[in-house]
């Protein structure tokens, strides 16, 4: 089967086509500036990246260009060869604990949940509706970022606010990066040879979250009602004392909308360092002795260690593996080592030589980086959210 995976934004459309069950990626790409002037898109085939310019008045235009590229590059010989489409849908609230075949009822529910993800759900729906116009007979599946975490218990997902906030307004921890954590769980179940695994999955990238997985299911996670909770991130603040917000507004006269922008887009590593949201830039500045970059890095490491230690306790110390994934987790070797070195008191140790040999830009992109005496095995495993979306789609339509 040839499965198309889609991540639609308000003015963008990312895609992959994957052949299953072989798990072979055939093509990937990204359409940008949809509905704006200066439209551009890129496609990647067999390691070669091609960029093209084309104005697109809406998502339907982008999809028609995508269909042309699939045909011109002989990925398919006819549109009938597209067996299914898997859509990344950001927020399923507590309505969806797994991926679902998309029908009118699902779209209606996702639309109703838009207040929980106002920047993402409406854009995701745009993508689904556009594909329905172009490929009306192809089954489509919705894969929710929040679904994997719906196995959390009340003690984990409720906040210590009036219970009516949850009952009346749906205010609770939802968690995100669920598709990535689900994929890591699947891979680790295969590696460890059992389903009821206890692992701590660290998705560390520009956005970051950690998930405690107990008996193969999400038990707790760092992101909350929104993705701006838990870890320090590239531009997100992560956890802060809520009282900072009214105090800052009173002192500066700025609106809640302006503060929200600061906490989501001008905080985290960027806010602490003054200019760097990418950890690679932080590392370069650290090498030059930049105090703010060193501070940002150290605070980031400490926040990650805090949550790993918390989840180690939540799992009663019965942890089969600690897993690093996503951009930093897969590539920032010294950063990984800093984190694990702070976990020595838990009996978790890194092997420097093993660790330095693993990164996506090296010959080896996955493996065990813990030392022989470590009580917990530490892994580096590349995530693949697109493949997880494709697999869920395949399972539901085959």
C-alpha cells in the first residue's frame, strides 16, 4: 500500500509517501506560503532535494501540485495507487484515545475542539477538506498528537484548581508529541521483546517533552493543557509561576496576548541567551565562553533531569530504558552526556565512547550509550512520526 501522510498548517503542507508494509519512504516535501505571494515548495526523492516556486491560492492548489509531482516523478502511475491518507491532527481532547477513520462526525468534533488548539485544529481541518475535494474516494485517518496520553489517570492529568474547570471547561493536562512517544514505545517494545515496558521517553528538540511510559502506555508527560508546559524549549518558557504573568502585565501595561506571545515565542533558550533558540548556536556560544548561553544550557539540562528523576520515582525505579530522541536527543552528544552524568546518583551512567559515536549525521544513528554498570540502559532512537501516522493509517484501512 502507498500511504500519504499529511501535516497541514494554515499556510503550509508537509507530506510523505510511504510504502507499507515495507516501510519505504518514496517521497517527502513541504509546501510553504499557501495563500500568500511568493509560494514555494520542496520535494525530496532518493536523497535529492528539489525546490520550486509556484503561487498557491489555497490548499487545494498545493494538493494538485503534489499530485502532479507524484505522477511526474513516477511515484505513482495513477491517483488510484494512493491507498490512504493519514492526517496529523493536533488536538483530540479527551474524545480520542487512538487514531480514527475520518468522517463528518470526526471533523465536526475536531472543529468543536478548536478552542483548545486555535492555531492548529482549524488548519488541520482545512487540509482534510482540501484532500477530500481532490481525492474524494481515498480513505483518510486522523492521528492525534494528544491520543497516546489519554491513558493517563486523573491524578496525572488533573490540575489542583476547582474541579468545575475540568468538568465545565475541559481544563486538564492533555500532553503532546504523542505520535513520537507512541513510535518510540513501539520500537522499544520490539527491542526489549515485550509489550509491558516501563521507559522514560525524552523527545528533545526545538519543542521538548518527556513521557513516563508504564506497561507500554503513557502514564505521565511534561506538556500540559498546551505545549508550553514542562521543559524549557527553544522559544517556550516551560513551567513558570503563574503569578509572574499578572505582575508583569501590571508593571509593563502589556496585554495577555502580548505576554502569551513572549512565553511561546521569545522565552526558553531564546529568552535566556538573548538571541539563540537553536541549541547548536547555544553550543557555539558556550565554546566562546558566553555566560548567557552557558546559563541557558545548564538550566535546560537541569529541567530535563528534574523530570527524568520524577518519572523514575513514578515508575517505582522499575525502568527498562531511558530513551533520547528528536533533534537534540538524537544529535547533541555532549548535551546527552551532561544529562546522564547528573543521573549517576540513580545508578544511571553513560559510556563516553559509545555516546560520541551516535548521531544522525554519523554512520550510526541509534544504539545504547549507557555503560555496562548502569542500572538502566540508555538508548538513542530516531523518532519517525510520519511512519507512525502511516502505520496507524495502514492498520485502520487495510
